[in-house]
DNA sequence: CGCAGGCACCACGTG
DNA sequence: GGTGCCTGCG
C-alpha cells in the first residue's frame, strides 16, 4: 500500500497521480477505469487530502459503494466524510439540508415518474383539455428536457419560438400545464427527478453564500461516466468547480463511445465542451483493454468506426487468440430462447463457465420472457434485472404512499393514491369536491381535506382516514419509523384486506408488505451502512423514503451469486461477464424502430451495441430471429445491420450473417470464413410468407409427400405423418431454415398446400 | 359509490 | 400480453 501506483500501466499511473488541476480521462471498455478512479482517490487521501474534501459522482449507488470498498481496502482504513454516490442521491442530500432556502420543507418527498404522470393527467383534466392531445408521457418528457436545459415556465413564456412551436403543433396549453405542474409540485412539497438537479442549481444561483460553502468543501471533484451527464448536471459541476480563484481540481472519466443516454438529455457535447471550459485540462486516454479476447476487441472497433463524430481512440489487447464470435439464427423468438439455453448448457459443461459469469442482454425488457421460460425448464438459476422491481409493486407503492404522507402530508399524489385504499367509501365525487375546495382556498390537498364541506357520510369516512395519518405522524415522532409503518399498515386496513382475501395472490402481497416492514426495521437498526451499503446521514423515515426513491436497478442484487444474469443492455453498463449473449439483433428491435428516422439515433443504438459486445471477456454470441411476437402479433424482421458491421473474420460462422447460407444439407454451420470477405448488405427479402396472403388448409387435408408452406418456417415437404385424429403429427423438412426437420402437431398447424 | 367488463394504448432505455 | 381508464349498471 506504500506504493499505490505500482501495478498500473504508464497512462493509468499518470491519470491517477495528476491530482491538481482539470483532468479528463477517456477510458475505453475494460481499460481499468474503475481501478484508476479508486486508486486516484486513494492516492489523494494518502497524499494528505481529507476525504471530507472529495466529491465523487457516479452513475449508480453500486458503483459508488464498490469504489468506496476498494478505497478502504487499498488504504486499510476508513474514508469517512467522502461523498460518493449518484448525482440524484447526493444532490438530494444537499437539498435536504438546505431546503428551506428555496421554499421547500426539509421533509420534501420525491415524485417518481408515475406520480409525475398522474399529476399531469390531473392537470390536463382540470384544464378541460383532451388527454389525447396532451399525453402524460410526452408532457413529462418535454418538461424533463426543459428543466434539464434550465428553461423555467417563465423563460418559456418569454421564448417566442417555443410558444410559437406549441401553437403550430396544436398544444397551445402546454405552457399552462408546465407552470401549473411546477406550482403543484412545489405546493405538495415534492420534487420530481429533474427537480433534484434543477432546484440545486437554483439554490446555488440564488444563495451565493451556500454555493461558497460547498465550493470550499468539495475542493476535489470526480465524475464517473461523464458521457452520460446532461447539460444541467454539467452546469452544476461547473458551478462547483469553475469560478475565479478556483483550484479547478476536477477529474472527469468517460468514454464518448459508450454514451447511451442521449434519450434523457445526456450529450457528448459535455465531453467536447470540457476541454473548452477547462483549457489547461490534461487528457489521458486509456486504450489498452484488459477484458476481452482479440476477436471481441476487433469487432468492437469495427462497429464503433461506423459512427461519425467521436474522440479518436482505438482499443487494443495483448491477449492471445480467443474464441470467435458465434451467431445464432432462429425462426422464432421461442426458438431463440431454446437455442440460447442449449448453448448455455454447452458453456457450462464444456468450458465450466459458472452461472454468474453468463449474461443474456437484450434491447428491451419485454424480451426476457422466453429466456426465463427455457432457463426454468432447464433448471438453470437466473436473475432478472429491470422490469418490475420490488418497490414498484402495487402493494408496496401503496404502503409507501402512506408513509410518504407521514413525513409530508401535502404530498398530493400519495394522498390521492391511498385516500380510498383500502376502500372506505371516498369515491370520485368526494374527491372532486375536495379538489375543488383546494383550488378555491389555494391550499394543499391535506388542508383542504380537513375543511371541505361534504356530506356527513363522506366526512366521517374521510376523517377516519385523516385520523390514521395524524396518528401515524405522531407515532413516527414518538415511537419511530418502524412502529409508525407497522401502525399504518394495520390501521389503514391494508393488512386486514389481504388476510381476509386469503388467496395465494393476496398472501404473497402480505409477505411483500412484511418484507417492506422488515426492510424499514433493518434500515433503522443499522448504525452505519444500510444493507445496500449506501451511506445515509440519518436514520429516519424521511431518509428511508428518499433512499428507496433513488435506488437504481443495479442496486438490488443481494442474491446475484450462482445465477445467470438477464438484463437490458442499458443495465449492463459497467459490468463484465465471461460469456455474453446479445439477443434480438433485428432491424426495428435493435436498432429500435424509434431510432430508424435519423442517423444520430442510429449512432446511439450503435454505441449501445458497442457497450453490449464489450461486456464479454471470452465468449460472445449474437442471435437474431426471423419472427417474434410483439403486442401479441407475429412480426417479421430482417437481421440487424449491426451484424454486418463486424468483419467476417471475427465470426465463427459468418455465412449466417452475410446472406449466402444455402441451408441445404441439414443446415450445418460448419463453414470456415473465407479470407477477408467484405460485407454485403442483405438485399434478398426472406421468403417467409406474409400473414396477409396466407390461407391455411384444414389439418385433414395434409398428406404425406405434400409441399406446404408454414407461417414461420416457410416452404417444406411433409415426410411422414403419424398418430391419428387429433394427435396426428407431421414430420416436415423445411429447407429454408437452420434446423430443417420439424415435427408439427397438425391440430394446431397453420399450413398452406402448395 | 363500487364493481365488472370492455376498451385503448402500450413499450426503448432511467434516477 | 398487461394495465389502467371509462362506462354503465346495481
């Protein structure tokens, strides 16, 4: 530990030891980025810099935790006082401390996307607008991007261009919705995700002395995954580090080639601007890849070379020969699931790759299902990341809504969510009255609920609800968070409802409620670090709620060991595995149909593909399917253009990609790559029949020796039919597909006779 | 006011 | 294939 620098390569050493002044580290995949970051902080502390003066911003809580653990190990001591975490969680921490300066209560709550959308829907309704003209999703993403670009409702109004574009686009009311949304969030004492950034910026802008306080504290700032920061995040970083007399000790680490969050406002302009903003910045490029074998590295370089506009670099490896990239071509998404499960078995048996070193990566979470099915069938343990997490379950969100009310009764979304849950006879009519009263009085919903004139019956019921909340608030203050939560879970009737229902479903929900209560207990009892390892300053219900709101997908992986990983490519950023399967490589899926319009979006998809393949250490498999289910319908897609962007010599079975496969002779894929075949675009449309002109024959018309067409498998010849009546099975040879011989249940088959 | 059943729309990715 | 919203009835 006396020499932290030993064991690093030359460039890494420089990136670690240059601690004064602005530094930009461009780090290719697998180039030891995390190592550099952790060693850099450890080195700083060893040089006598107080951890208290260091701010390290990462993308996930997990990354922050890992970093901290590793620093502690290197220094064999603690790093108390170091602030490391996500932008959102650290900024929320500052806002919690300074809330009163911007007119927020210390106990402000955080609206998640569902809350925001629900509020927007309410506002649209209040303004008597049609929800089809103002879909909540679009409104929210527009508002989010405005906030991220520091455009407030006021500056919006003064911007003729913006106002005009709304007129043209027939959404004149947008400005009204935006300002009302902002006002209502504030009135409810709530911040949405963007507010956690925007309000901090506002705080720094309005209160110079507070800004100074944090400037003096955070003398050294590090930002990980800088390519994924948006304009606002960078603006805050600049506020903290760029001012007259600033030491400008700022280090950003990133890789423009791995920028995959443009859709939420991230811009690689930030990387390009950094050098302009900090003219004296020293730039280090980490290009040696320690992770992957040569074919994978070569493929990555070939793919990313197709993008225009990027910082020049080329990753390289000194590793010897490794496996070539495999391709799987299948006829359906179902078969894709099966073939991949088969290959996983092969990896396990032949190469002894442990489960936790295997990952299946897809573009959209909806693709996970088939893989789940087959992994379960093969008894291979797996874990799915993303999709509905524990905290997104209905029963959990309901109880959390109650808890949110305990710390902030003004929280309008929480109030509406549970005022009539469990059912207590407070329906739309009553709530409309309360809402009207709220508008008339200009108060928050909670206050209005206490004074609104109502029918005696509604009043009694509403009072019962308010009483539970009041008692809960009281309990929280006197007895503590766990006791309050337990009280509310019972007094609200949630627990009773599930018990009474007494179905497997409801008992399962009850278990989840209990798990949540236990989670609160753990959180409160833990004295330093929560089970998730995220350092929190205080142990209160408010801190717990905030902590939950800011969890990231990668954070809940306590039992990841011994299991195969299934996740979206976005979720896989920063991770690595021995064996990677990138699935669903089809046009309209990956690249996504949303990106087909313009080159810029395709570039982002390509970077996503780049991220996907560079997760692999040794084995990489790419798969695509001719057809798959989407919205319950079969769709046919061509193979992804990205497949052709990898040079044939890096493929184990290149003919599968380059369209020359004859599929004759049993569809064997044993062809060796012929020299440096340059890729040809796949022009030939697949001979799969479109559903429109497809008229299946009835099953008893099918006879041996017939030529038939199958909706998915294409043309084939009936070799044999066995069984009788409903259990008749035809053995058919489909010469257009990979594994041509199939057995088809005639009862279900859709076959057209040629 | 509650509930059942029909429906539209959805879903690309996230703190 | 799922969810959340609307409608119409009891």
